[in-house]
């Protein structure tokens, strides 16, 4: 389905709305790497390294980060309230699309999600590159690494 560059689309399913003439704020996870202006994080996915644990996000997968992420055994370490007390229950989501481009979205967290020193707007996907300084709240630093085959 062709969509005019000035046409709004649903951020969940990318179906065009009936309004024309307002620019979308930025590319979302359905955008190609070229549209997003980024190279693939890694064709296989990315590794998120925390003090206390590591999680791999492979192409086509997403993970929800936060203290309530204990349902995913890979993220059980985030439920430690003495170490990660500034994290929201559902803090941020990281996904890697099938082409290998990585994205991050703040889930309206109390203490924000940061790329570098810039707080992310809640609910908006932002490109995430290998080496980007990702921070959850004021003190949870995440090292973003590429996966190797």
C-alpha cells in the first residue's frame, strides 16, 4: 500500500489515517533502515549489558525493560528493587526489526529513558545503534553491543 509522505499513519499498524498534510514526527519500527537513516545494529540483533545482567534481543524480537520484567527469565535481575529502585514497573521497550535495525521506546516511565543526555518522548520509537549511551532513569546505564554470529 502506497502512503503519501505527508500522510499520518497509525503507529501500531501503519494504516494511513484520512488526514493529509501533517508530517509524522519520525520513522517508527516499520520504517526501513534507509527511511530511519540508520544502519542495522547487527543482522543478528543486539546485546544489552547492565550492571548485574545481560539480555540479547534477536532480530524480530522485542523486550520490555523494567522491574516488572521478571516474567522474562532473562530480565529477572531487573526486579531487584535495591539495585534498580528508580526503574518503573514497565520502563522501556527495545526491539530489533527483521532487518536488524534496533529501536527503543520509553513506556511513559516516571524517571524517563535517555539516549545520551536526551530524554525520549514517551511512546515514540527512536533508532538505537550499537554503542549508543542508553540510560534508564538516573542511574541504570545500558551498554548496547552487536551480536556476533
